């Protein structure tokens, strides 16, 4: 259920986001989140993470997320080159 909530929160600001959520400890509050979105194009890695953190701020504030590891990429980053 938390993975669907996280995906919905991220898609509010990044409607095209492909989201994968991994439970790192079995407690569903220490998570790794992978987000692929066009919204990250031309955005520095730290700012990408800030975008994700901002979208997930309500879940951080109410304790649904205790620890968060973030991985981001654009659709172009995922395309093999050459």
C-alpha cells in the first residue's frame, strides 16, 4: 500500500513518473525509491532529490517514511547510447 501512496504523491508533481519502491528493512518505512521522469531533464542530481523529497514531505512528516534512499533518472538516461 505504501508503494502506491508514494507513486501517487510523486505523480502529483511529475505525472509521467515511473516509480519503483523497495522496502529495505521489512518495516515499510525504510525505503529506496527509484523515479524516472522527464521532469528531471537538465536538473542536477541534488535538485532531483530535492524534488522527490518535496513531493514526499507529507509522508516524512507523518512518519510513514523514516529513511529514504533516492535514485532518479530521465527517460533519456535509461536509453542505451551508441
